[in-house]
C-alpha cells in the first residue's frame, strides 16, 4: 500500500510539472526562442556586417533596441544579447543613459561572432520553468538534513553580501542544494548544468551593466521566502517564490542600460 501511494504521488508530481511547462509555454515570460537564423549570434553578425558596409559608422549611435527588434523581426531580449556579444568583441560600446556606439575596432573584418552558447535570457527562462518545479518537489521531499544544507548557503550569502564572487558561489550552491532536496538526482544535474552555462562571457558582461548591491539584497530576501516555503513543506508557495525571484532577475536585466 505504501509503495502504491508513493507511486501515485510521483505520478501526480510529474503531471503537475508537465502542466506547469505547458502553462509556462503560453506565458509572456517564455517568448518563443528564435530560430537559428534569428539567434542573437546571427543578429550580431548582421549588425557587424552593416557596420563594415558603412550603414553604421564609427562613433555613431546604433538605432534603439526597439528599432532593431522591429527591423530584424526578433525579440528585444535577443537584440540585447546580440549587443552584449558585439560589446564582448569590442565592436560597440554601451554607454548608460546615452546609447550604443560603434567602436573603432568595428571597421576591421571580424569574420563571425564566436558562439557564446545559449543567451542569458534563454537560460533564465529555462531556469524559471525548471527551478520553480524543482522547488515545489523539494518542499514535498526535503529532509531535515536538506534544510540544514540549504540554510547554510542562505546564511553564507548574508555573510558574504559585500563579496560579490563569494556571494555568487553561495547563490549557486543555494539553488543546487534545493535541487538535491527534490529527491531527483537528474534535477540536481540539470540545475547544476544550467548554472554552469549561465556563468559564461555574455552573462558576465550583462552583469557589468546591471548587477548592483540592491539586486543582491533583493535576491537574499527572495531566497528567504523560498526557504520559508521549504521549511513549511508548502510546494505551492515554494514554486511561486522561485518564479517571482527569477522573474524579477529577468526584468532587472531588461531595464534601460546603466
């Protein structure tokens, strides 16, 4: 009987996760992922070509993100990722409060924009879907030992608040400990892989523009809400708290350039 109840509970969890993914797919948060020919890398190459052709001259400001999105029929988040890719290559300079300007280096042929992997927003959207359900599972399956491990990382984030690198490492482990508490080793591997991809060159450049102590403080408060839901064994609250956290991070990185 116990095994049968456990089997039914696992099936219900899977059904809940499937429904959540379907619902998220209809959400504005999960805007369609661009086809390969419209990826941020392809767009970056197109803009670089236009610079070489003289449409955008050195020292001039590029059109707004909205204008570029309309011209190339691509999402504004993909445009932002393309701009970041160009900035990493030294082809453009992002000046907060002013705009995006073509640099001297942009007059030299660059061949292609190196593939930085999945874009930051694509990875954040994936985390929004996966980690919210992982948090719900963790609220159901966690042990007291899991809670101790998760709390240790939450406390470390507070202690290392002013040490950005240490705080980031604690942040990563906080999310991984939650995945481990889900009771599903595959989920733990997936969350770890997502975090490892997220810390690429494009993410680091994006953070240079938007990461602030205020963002870290907000994250710490939101992590506390996730933790409280896990302690209470409340899967609905855990799911909602994780979604709100990741949604805010995405929205922060969509704001005007700083």
